[in-house]
C-alpha cells in the first residue's frame, strides 16, 4: 500500500521544478496556473530567485505547494494511485489538492495568505524555534513548562523519535533549550525561521485564516488525508477544513501521522515535491518501509517501478 507525503516549509530551493517544467507540459501548466491564481510571476521567482525573496514565508508557501502539485499531477497522469496522502504543515494543503479537497488555484491563494498571516502574527525577532535532539516528548514538554516563566514555549513539530522542534517567545525558547539539555537532550539547535510556527503565538493567524478556509469551495477528499493535528484520516470536506484551521497554532504530529499510515497498512512512501526531509523522517519512524522521493525527471523511473506492474 502506497502513501504520498508532501513537504513543508524549508524544502524550497531556487530552480526547483525547472527541469520538470521544461520536460513535461503538465508541469509547465501547473506553474503557469499558479502565476494566474496570484496575478504575479511566482514561477519566475521559483526558477530564478533571488533566494532571499523565495524564503519569505508568503512566497515560500505557494512556491512549495506549486512545485509539489506539478510533481503530483505528473505522477497521477502516469498512474500513481495512493491509498492515503499526508503533508507536513504546509504540505497538508498539497495533500488536500492531490486528494481533490481543494482546487489548486484556491489553495495557492490560501497559502499565500497563510504565510502572510503567520509572518504578521509575531514581530520579527520576538519569536523563535529550536530543534531538540535526543529527548522524548515528555521530557521536551517538561523542559518547556519549566522554562516558560509566563511566556509561550511548546512542542511545535513532533517529527521523529528524538527529534522535536519547539516554538514560542525567543527568550522562552532559549531557556527551554538549556533546560532540555539539563534533562538529557543531546543538542538544542536554534532554527533560522521567520516566525514561531505551530504554537499559541500563531492564534491571530489562525483567526484570520479560518473564515477564508471555511469560505473556500471544498469537496470530500477522494483518498483519506491523515491530518497533522490528530493523526486521524480526514474523509469529509468539513473535517478537512477544520483540521487545517487548527493546524496553524497546533503542533505537527508527524511521527504519529506516519505511525497511523503504517498501522493502516502503508508499506511504501513517495515524497512528492522538493527535497528529502520527509524521506529522512519516515526512515526513522517506519524503518522497514520503502521510501522514495520525486523532485525531478531522473526520479520518475524508480517511482514508476513501484506502482507499475512488470
């Protein structure tokens, strides 16, 4: 059984998707559709940079979504039919486009606003994120609780065993990192991010995005989408939208998502879009699984062998 998983912010790179757009009209059309949806040449920013503009959250999110859907449409046309889909943070929107919950053009506009609202929720420099390595969830939660001192700090990405990202007020995140090391963490690594995603400080962004998501035209997904917020498969439009709303200020439970997929019988994972971040995480969670990624023409043959009868 195959699941497709879609990457989130941080996997972007200038030039991503260029080779696909050059080789396959369906991919070129996807980038052009994103340009039309936004009324600006997003594809030129993706293909040519500059990198500092591409890494702005309001550009990164539609860029990664577009790249991921360009790959997805190509794979779907070639016969890939996953039993489940899921995505990490922003990637959950890509998963819902793949599942037919949201139209691509609507999703591009939604994630542009999502990125903007998340950036505007906390002034630059006031929030922070850090990766805590080698400490379990209970230990990380304890470190956050003991370091908070009335400020926000909490687990934001429960990515894999021994790899948890925390987010919150900059000073509280720094204190929690030190406390985590005292409790046995191997390292606490500050992350270069523009905002403290997936924590209570994102509630203003959630409140701004919620009415737009609820107003969007949504259909019941054709395949179940395992949500970040609770690792439960979403099978209706309303449940899908509510999960996307809650996701903004809730932790991404990626380890639980992959565990749920494995419990449903998934044995092969195809990472659809830029980078190999999710492939690396899945390897740590579902050690016996087959894991492939597709981000360029050279990756197609290996993945097609997975779902095309000999």
